C-alpha cells in the first residue's frame, strides 16, 4: 500500500499540491476569522462578565451540531462551495478561541490589576498592556488546538463542492481507490502537525519575559492581526471570471468521467475556461439549487431524476414524457436539456449470490417473501427520493429487517463483506461485472428510464452559443456498455477519470 501511495503521489504531485493549497486557503481563512471574531468576543465577555455565561452557552450549543447538519443548514443561505465551508469551519473554531481568550483574561491575578489601576492606568491600557500579555499563553494554546482541529475538519468541505484534500479522500472512496484516500488523509495529518509545530514555536516565544521579547511579542501580535485581516479581505475581494463555465458533477465515477469530457471539449473547442466541481455531496439535491442560484452553469443529469426529484412529478417516468419535461424545465427553471449521451443508467436491485441461491431468488417479487430476514443498503438520497426506497417497497411489498445508509463508493465493499444482503445498484456500475451478486429482474417494471444528458442554464447558452453545438456533438455517443467499461477502468483498473475520458474522446474522434 505504501508503495502504491508513493507512486500515486509522485505521479500526480500537481493534483495533490493543488488540493493542499486549496485546503490551506480554506483553513486559514476560517482560522483568521475565528481569531479576529473569537478574540473580540472573548475580550468583550471578559470585560462584561454578565454576558459570559449566555454567550458561551450559545457557542457551546453550536459546537455540538454535527458538521453534516451544519453544512445542510447553511447551504440554503450561502449556497455550496468554499463560502459555506468557511462559515461552518469558523463556527466550530469559535469555541476554543472564545473560551481560551475569556479564561486567560479572567484568570489574571486581581492584585496585578489592582496595582495597575492604582498607578493610574485606564481600562484600555490595563487590557492592552496587562491582561492580554498575561493571558497570551492561554490564548495561544486555544489557537493551537483550534487551528489543528480546523485543518482536520476542513476535509468535510469536499462534500459540498468546496476544494481541499477532502476531494482526494471522497474521490478515492467513490472510485474504489484506497491509495488516493490514504494520501489525502495523510497530507491533512501532516499539514495539521506542521501548523501545530509552527504555532508551538510562536507560543514558546510568547513565554519569554525580556524587554526585547516583549517588543517582539507586540510586533508578532500586530503582524498576526494584519495577516488575519489580509487573508479575510483577500478571500472576499476576488470575483468570478466572466468567461468561465462552472460545471458540477455528482459523486459517481461516471459523472467524474463525464465532467472531464466536458472540461476537455469546452476548453479545446472554445476560448472559455472551465471550473469543474467534482463529486458534490447530495447530488441533485444540492446541485440543482446551485444551478438555480447561478453558482453552476451545467451538470450531467438523468431524465428520471429530473422528472421525480427536480420537477416533483408523480408516477413512472418514460421517455415519451421527455418533451413535457423539457418544456417544464424551460418554463419554470429557465434551463434546458442539451446533449443526451445515449446510455440509460437506471436502478437495479441485487442480492448476494449465496442468498439468491439459498432462496431461489430471480425477480424482485421473489424477494418479498424473505426481505424480513435481510439487511438493505443504499446511498443516502435513495431513501428520500420519490422513486426511491419507500416507493420500491410499496411496489413489491418489501419489508427489510434493517436498512443501512452507505456512500455510493462503499456499497460493493459492504455487500462483499456481508454487511448488507441486498442493495440498489446502477446498471452501468463498473464494479457490477466483478461483484458476487445476483441482479434481480424488475418484473413489475418499477424502475423508470434514466437517460443521461446535460442540464444547462438558458442564459449561459445565450451568452456562449458555441456551447450548445459542443454538447450536441455528444448526443448518442455513449452506450450502456461503453459507460460500464469506462467506470470499470476507473474503479477496477485504477485509471484516472480524465485519462479514461481522453481515451474515449480519442476513440470517437472528438479529441484534437
């Protein structure tokens, strides 16, 4: 494994260093805001003690909210991407910063404060020249623990389409690439240790008491405030490039491949830049709102998902409803479907082969008699979809003993290890061809059609007319077998999604 990790890192150094830079940027912005805001709050509640208890209670409450819940709460207000990640990280970083600042100042010896007051010092002078210098070791301890925690927690940012090393972790899980997951995790750990060591050095300098050390401490304090303010201002000022197409993909291997195809073709055939946000957690439920707010310009979607999840239509989707769906997208969302790839990635139901042989299972209807003895697993959003778990169980009379929520990249490992007995799959899954499972016949025709195509905002097509012809050029270019083979090349053979995308585009003569 170590050799595989090293080979991967040396072969894709630019990729990992880019993610490392993004991770550091997100973390530093959150740390800087927490130092400025948390430090200010800590000082205020120390000066006005009556406000200390309720303030710390509120911050303690926010700290107990699970990170996934926090991100889900923030997305409707700040969208997906770096802004939401920074806000969430800042919220979690506030507690150690506020608490340590308050504790450090509150524990300054009262006799020292009384002596300073007796010498005629003002309240501000006592704060600046007595309280803060004496409290600085405790404050620095809070900054160290807060910074380390923030860097480690920043890995969750990739779930909402933000950058950072969490991208490598999440992509590794999704594409069955354990080495990528391990490299991403190791780099986060090394970054956290490096920052902790650096802050530890600064903390030791803070403990020195000579006149020169005091001047150096004041200079460091001023420099730290300026650096924090500079990081925050720099993060706020940059705007989006007017000639950039923002593409999103779901956390699925085939979507990574499709995203790379779009990136390659758009940058090859136009002067446009592409910003590709891969593997947005929650899929459609997070990408579609971001499309409506203009954060993303296009993404690959599936017709059945668009009908049931986006338009909230009831009933089974069939392709003769496509024109009606296209009209609804245009009228209500100001978007269009452009470039239908040709493959149909619909759902299927599988059970472990030994179970299928034990009970003679051939169809989904056969499963009803034994479902009460089995554990069912699926990705998170399948349990919430209109055409998902509840509808499936109602259609076939299924009642499983237990259900398990799984990341899409872990399902096949779970069923291979016997953690689950049955699961929902996609018919183009790369791992399906090598998994020891039995695909059950959908004998009641429950699963709708899920042809894949691109959903694009109308405003983007009007602004960049060349984009439509590029997307249309991919119409009918990918069969079910093509997609399954490409997925397996990534998940089973360890190839990179971009390399697989390039290989396919070269094969269909679309790569210059």
